[in-house]
């Protein structure tokens, strides 16, 4: 077993021994959550439970959640940034709180993984009178006591900007020690939950770090949160206990724990290896890339390219495994960008683009124990990747020629040129930038912003983020979104009645304006079929059917006829939503028109939804159709 698998399993086992139920990772593309493109933190799927909704597995839950951070694509290249990672998580939904949590973290790191406690440093929230939230002395003294028990005199430091000062426990403000999905308190929309947090750092020591590619930041003494690379944050306990309201912060009805531990970072600490690319989470990929190239990873000039390829290819495989296909917008666009960026780096290592597909089995081998579905997906992923590579290779070739022509007599790359190249030849902006750098050209000041403006002005299909994405977190879980969510189930059921039961949901996305639904079917719907589907849905809405939620063991839920999108992804106890008896009675002996595994939320009865119209329907991939539905305007 690799150290990567070992740590994941060790953590889950430890949390289970403390009474937590282990649940599977949610998908990288959040289901029925219109607010983000990707799952970027373990807690995203847990939000309803912070507010008191009962988790089907109880008040203590643990998992290792796959996460993807598109914002970090450009950061990849140093020794620690990655776009895909796993977050070890443990949750208390109104059960244990701060003292227990800090003890769990300390014991896991020092007893289970046997990390040297002398190398652990921690941060706690300094408090803010304007928010009415006090300094977190309870967290600080809990840590202090634990360190004392292992013979370490842990000094508490209140002003970390002055450096380490022989301290071990440091107070920071909300920029560092506050967590919510939207960041610091000022950025949180009303309704959003959040709270102070306490982070653990691992000390790799100054010397080792200097040998890697970090230098101490020049603008002040080193402290645990500075960027010099000596300290690496490996875990974060969030005390999820407040909600932002128009009156300021109020306590949630229950105090919750949200712990997130970076699996790859804990692994780095465990292997005493400040470069995550040299750990078990990446090394098999780096070795494979080395085998294609005349260059070695040790070659400092080339390291960045190895890292980008390894990171992007791994992330691409994991995204594809969760149903993302290369496309010109949203998740598909991000995937395309990752793949093209990885493929582009191949040239810098003198590697043929075609060979990168050989990294797919390496990723599968690294992750198949935790995500067994990867094995069956390997062939398809490789095919999609190879097709995308060929497409890219053509557009790159054409684009490079055009680039050459367009900049032949110019000294400077402008946003206008980059945009023209993108629009006419699909030549990615990042590659224009890289190409200009390679040719020693100047780059127009503010090119990124101007390029973005051009793109927005054209309002073209390449927009990566749908209009409502990222706007408001929970606020979007408004009535309309909930209505569309229930409509999604009706649409799924109607499609299966009209087109046959081979139709399966492949994805969905909801905004306040419409719902989008992907399903397996290998041709366009006829006008008559589309009309039939629409009429069925509206009949069910008019019939004001009851929407009923049950919590059942997974096996029983499957037996009851409930449809599960990804069976292996559900915990052993699940929520099932059923929508009342079918007035058309097309299926004898079946008393529901829709029954699905789902975490909700849904309307209580369908009458509140109002009339629905189906909008455009098209192909999105081989054998996958996409259809839009919206509320009829009155
Ligand atoms: N939500 C916190 C984080 O993402 C801890 O899980 O860091």
C-alpha cells in the first residue's frame, strides 16, 4: 500500500474508532449546487447539516473528499500547489466541539502517524471586537495543554508579525483564522455560515527548504503563515458556529466542527518531504514523465514542467472520472484548459504529446483502492484524452503558424492579438503569453484584464462561469432553485417514460433562471417527444403530487426502486425522495412516478412549481443529450 493510501485509510479508521461514520467522497462536480463549478472544499456537501438537517449517518461523519481548485491552475509549478487534492474531513454536527476536535487532530498526527510534535505549530483566531467575537483562548490553551503533555513548553504569541519569538501557538486575525465559503466575514453574504478556525503547520526546517525552490520572504521575519516555505499548513479545524445576518453574526442553533486536512500535505510531512511532487501522491507520475524525456526532474530549470504535467494530468483524469468532458464552457472548459496546458508543457521536455495518455493508467493505479470505479473508466478516459490531444495538436499547429504571422513585425503581444488568435483558431490565451515570452516579446501591460474584457464583451460560448455561479452561496438555495431541483426529478422521470428506461441522468445544473439536465440518449428528441415530456411534467405539477423524503439503508433504497446516479458514491444510509402516485398509471403496481437517491432540498408538493417549458435540446458528447427547462413566464 502506498503511503498515500495508508494515510487516507489510517485517518478514516481513526475517525471511525472515535464514533464517526465514514462516507464516500462527493463528486468533483457538485450535484444540484448552482453556486460553484467544482467541489473545492470537503465541507461543500455538508452545509445543510450545519443548519440542523439530520445527516443520515448521524452527528459524526468522516471522509476523504476529492477537491479541485481551478483558481490555482496558474500557481502550479512550485513545490506545493496542486489543482486536485483530497481533503481528509471529520464533521461534528452539533456533537463534540473545540476541545475534543483539537485533541483528535493532535493525537492523529502525533500518535497515529507519529509525527514529531516538535515540528507542529498552530494558529488560533485573534478575535475581533467589531464582529463581537472574542479571541480564541480556549483553542490556544487546549493546544498548550496537549503540547505540555508531550513535554513541550508551548508559548503563546499574540503578535506573529514580529516573528517566531520562540512561540508555538500564534494568534492571527480573520484573514488567516476565519473560514467560510466566501472567505473573510466582510465578504460573506447574509445567511452564510462561518467561524473562527485553528490551523496546524508542519516545520520542514530552514535548511531543507532553502535547498528546494523557496527563499525567505524579505519583508519581515519568518512566521508560520509566511510564504517562505519553511512551514506548511496541513490541517484546519473550523469552529462552524456562526451565521451572518443583517444584524451581524449570530450563533447557529448548533456548534459544528469542520476539519479539513490536506491529504497530500500530511503525506509530505509524513515523508518529511517539502516537495509534494516527490511524495507518493506524485512521484509515480514524475517517474513516468522522466521515462519519456531526456530531462530529469532534478534539473531545476525543468522541474516546473514536470510538475504542471503531473498535476494537470492527474486532475484531468479525476475530473473525467466524475463525468466532465472537454468543452468550451464551464467545467468542460476548465478541463480543456488543463489538458491543453499539460500538452503544451510536453514540448518543453521534448516529449511527444501523444505519450501523455500513458499517464492515465498510473493515475488509476494510484487511486483505484479509494475510487474503484476508475478501473472501468480507464479506457474511456484514455480515448477522450487522445481525441482531445489530436484536436489540440491541430489547433496548436495552426495557431502557432498564425501567431507567427500576426506577430511577425511586432514587438509586443496585445490583448487584441491574443483574443483574435483565440477566437479564430481556439489558440489558448495562456499559450499566446508563453509563446510571446519564449520569443522575448514585450507583453502589453494589463493584458489579462483587457483580454478578459474582450471576452466578456463578445459574450461568447467560452465564458467559463455561468452567470450565477459564485454569486451568493446559500442565498441561491432560494425558492426558485428548490423548485427547479424538484422539476429535475420530474424531467428525469418523464424522459424515462417517453424515451425508455435506458435514459439515465448524466448531470444537472441549476441556476435561478433555468435548469439544465444531461441524460444518456443517442439522438435528438423529435418535436412530438419533447412535447410529450413537457406535458407529462406539467400534468404532474398540476396534480400537486406529494414529495416524500425517507431515510433508508442503501440496499433497501435500491430494492424500493430508487434510482441512484452513482451507487458506490452513496453512504450506507441514504435519503430517498419519492414523488407521488403516477396519475397516468403507466407502470403497474408502482405507486410513485419518481424515486431517487438525493440529498434535497425539494418542495413539499409539486403544485407550487408552476408551469414548466422545455427549452433547447442538443448533444453534449457521444450519446449524451442536454436539455434546458424553465418556468413559464406569467
Ligand atoms: N473548510 C475548511 C477548509 O476548506 C476545513 O475543512 O479548509
